[in-house]
């Protein structure tokens, strides 16, 4: 039973509700007095200590009413000062513990004198019953610049910043989200009880989180003006949870207010335009515009490709016209490759005549004030029209099926992977390196400065795109994070999403007035988004490509073994297997040990002499091993009556085939072929260690074999483990797994 609360025992000119006291250090924001915040918490069903509120006036002594207030409460009591500048009360001596009716007045007089001398005289007092103690937690909310309100749960009290044992979730919280947060935050073991202390009431903590961040909770009530909110500590005991301290910072106007987004843009013609025109190609001095004409011709677009030029009738074999109106066919997509100063007039002349304008030119917001002014002019030009603008400062669109491209010699085979990238150069890497690694793209788009079309727009559309089965994102910043978050939630369990973020270290630490904000940096916020949506976060381009390739192969398989879980590692080399296990641990994977009867069976078959058959499973694969060694060793484990693993990581030492063999990689290809022909239902990842030892021709043979047989190949254990982790994460978020709405 949670201890009952009562209205303020004594109230003398209490502060007005939600009338923030101006923040001296941050214009436009102010903190709400603690008595008002706690009154709001009680309205939402959150328990606070029994208390009395007193306002100091010019007509009363600083200690007036303190003794009477304390006499109506259970001793000992806590005395707190509230007023302008008194945000972190403990730091300035505005809190005293262990008082009673006989000592509280003197404590108040002493505190008033000290605070007055420091230039922060209190406006009043909050006298509360002192809680006997329990597990101290912090519950907070901070407004992230990208994704809106983020909820934090962690160990509170003085341990908050010393240990930083906290976890985040993005708001709003569902009951499943709140329960998962309580069960998984780093301090969760302390709630189970220890040293004779009974377990804390976790249900009450879940209810408190929902009262703050659930539907109709504190966040909903305060809306966009909520800048920061914190209860530290919240004390959890077997009898319930009580918020002992509360801080609230409000903005004078809603934070993060954005222009209403364009509604429901159909991006079909962005990726498959009926006609493409390029402005900026030269008849005598080739530049970016000419390169685009060459790239389009190279991919086979000739009948509906046009150049815009004031005098030429043909450029590089492409018909040229003085204006869009003069072009005889339909044009959906205009590429603008003119100097930045000329871009606004080109865009103004094209608005309403084409569906999409792609500005490749740089020199806008990324270059300072003058460039930002040009950007603002572009935004104003397209806003409210039927034309959307891509860029500026981007390479544009790649879609083999729609004959969209931005590179010479681009691949022509369409696939099921779609990527939205903020970087143009990285987009080129994704196309070229991805093709080499067997990734086949449905759509890939570079958005650059993203002043109009942004990540949220495109992810919203790609979630419903029938050609797209896997979504990748590269971001250096997020515009319209609320919409992006909603789009990622819609993708959850339907299509796997892999996110590579860049530039988070440049964001810096935003100055905040609460512990909550100082611990809600970009990496933690992205982790919270991942937990809310099921996306997978990666940290390198190789990891992004490796994961996209693995998901392309396996994301929507329908023959998953019943009860499949964990990872089986198999290959030669005890040290290598240990490194594989370490990589799996870093990726959050579980290497589930083999059942004892399977170990016995493997030893009876001759495996494990001097090595391990527990998992990792030692298989002596090499240039002299039997062709069927992988298949035969894995049959007892993965075949009928075996152990239902979700994924198998096979690792081989390519160097051994040249150090100890004379047939090159032929024995390896035969062993892999035998394994794949068996057709085990598990996903299979191959780590080819020391591949650079092999001659280029053999490397190409192995790559071609892997692509031809749908075998995903990796050069490192970490890269493979990250990809496997993403696949298993998507498994957990599928609708068929776990209760609806559950967030692991």
C-alpha cells in the first residue's frame, strides 16, 4: 500500500500555478516553484510527502509559520526554500533535513540570511515530512532537439551523475514501454530486494512513469513548453514510490515548433520520373551538369532526357531547350547544377512545372549567413506548392528500375534495399561498394541540407513502398524528428531499419539546469529511439553495408526454426573462436551452449579432440579436410532433433588454404557448397579471415560464389556480429513475436 498523501497542511499565499520564475542564465525559460510542481504531480496520481507551503512577504518574518507547519506534520521534517535562482537547492544550502517543530524556525532564519547574503533570497518555504528511505531513483524528461520529449529512469540521489546508471525512452510511453524501462535500466537489480529488504513495488514505478509520460500524463498536459522535468529522488519501497523532489523548467513559447509538413507527398515520380531535365550543362566547358547527362545516358535514359540552355540546341548528344515550357515532353525531375547565386531564380521559374527539383549545388546554409539567406529564399519559393525540393548540396537519386542515377557506370539490377543519406559522397560509396558486396537497391537518395524533402518524408513513404524491404539511413542531423520517430514506429516489425549517425560528437553538451539534460546526449537518445522502434544502430560504413546485405538476404525469410534463438559459432581456431565470442558479446548476441547430449554425439563422431564442442564449435576445416566436413559437423546440431539456433557464424582462415594447400580456395568453395546444399533453415554468415592473403582472382571467385548462392560474407567478426544482431533484433519486433507493443 502506497503511503497516503494529503493537501498542503498550511498554505499562505502559495505561488500561482505554472507561473515560471525567470531563469537568469537562460532567457526565454523559467523554473516552476516546487510546491506548484508537486501539486500537479498529485493531480496525476503521483505520491509526494505530506507538506506545508509558506510564502514570505514583506510583512512577515522569515520564520513566520514554520513551527506551526512542522507541528502539523510527522517529525522529522525537511525544510526547503523556493524562489528565483533556487533550482539546485542542495548546491546553495537551501535544504535542511532532520528538523522538528522546535528547530525548524531557527533553521529557516539561518537559511534565509545565508541565501539573502548570496543574492538569492527565497520567496517561501516548503516543509515536508522526511521519508525514511528506500531505493533512490531519478525520473526525468528532457526535450531533445530532434525527437521531442525523452524519458529517463536511473539511480537517483547523489549517485545520479557519479554512476550514470540510467536508461532513456522516447515519449509517449506505452504500458509495455514503461515496464521494459523498469525491467532493463541499470539499477533494476536493486528493486528486487537485498540484505533482508523486501522487493520494491515495480508496478507503482510503472504507474508513475505512465503518469508522467503516458497518454494524458504530465508531458501531455505541459506540451511543447516543457523544457526539462525531473524528480530526484523518487524513493521506491515495498509500499510504493514517492517523489521527494521535483523540478520543472518551462519555455516561454513551445519548443521545437516547426512549419507544418507537406502532407502525403507521393514520391513515385522522384524515383521514376517521366522526364528529366538538367540545367547547368555547358556546351563548351563540361561540369556537373554534363556529368549528370552522361550518367543518365549511361543508364539507358535517352528518350526523355533534356538539357536546359539559353542558346544551344544540343549538349553532349542530348536535345537542349531554352526553358521547361519549350520541352515537348513531360518533365517530373529537374536537376539544378548552376552557381548558388543563380539557383533561386531557376527554382522560381520551375515551381509548379515539375514535381521535384534537385539542387546539386553547394554554398547554402553550410556556408554561413549569406548561404542561409539563399536557402530561406528557396524554402519560401516551394512552400505551399506542388513542387518539392531535394537538397541543396546533394547528389540526388539512384533507382535502377526508374532509370535514376548520379554516377557513371551505375548498377542496373534493381533490388529491395532503400537508403536515405544526408551525405552525397557517402551515397556514391553506398552505390559502388554496396554493388560490389551484392546489395541491390530499390531506391537510394541523397538529401544534403534537406531544407524541404527530409528523412521523415522519405521514410514515411518507404515504409509503404512495395519495392522496399529493407531501409537504411545515414544522418548527420535530424529535421522534423517527431515525424521521423512516427515513421520509424510504423516500420517496426514490418521492415528492418538500419541507422548510421555521423557528427554526434560535434553537437556538444547543451547547457542544462537539471541532471536529466546533462545525461541525455545524442548517443543515448538514439539508443532510446532504437528501443522504442526496433531500429538497429551501426557505427561504421562497413557495418551499414554488411547489415543491409544480411537483411536483404534474410529479413523476410519464412522458414525460421521454431524456438530459434541465439548464435552458433563454428570454425577452426580456438583463439579465433574466442574473438568471435567477444564480438558477439559486443553486439549483444547470446552464444547459447550446446545441449550435453549434442556435445556427446559430436565427440562420438570424432569432433572436439583437444578442442571445444560447447559453442563455439571447433571444426577442423582446411585445405585437407573432407568436402562435407561443415555439413556433417553441423547436422547433429542443426538437423532434426538438434538445437534451434537463429544464426550460424562460420569462420574460416583463408591463409591456411595457401600456407598448407595447393588448390587455392577450391576446397573451401566445395565445403561451403556442401553446407549450403544441405539447406539448414538457419541464417548463415561467413567470416573469411585473412582474405587479403588470397590472390585477387581467388578473392573474386569466393565473392562470386557467395553472391551466387546467397551467402553473406564478412571480413571481420565484429561486422558479422553487428549484422546478425540486427537480424535478431528485427525478429524480436515482428508482430508474431511477443505481446503486441512490447519493446525489448
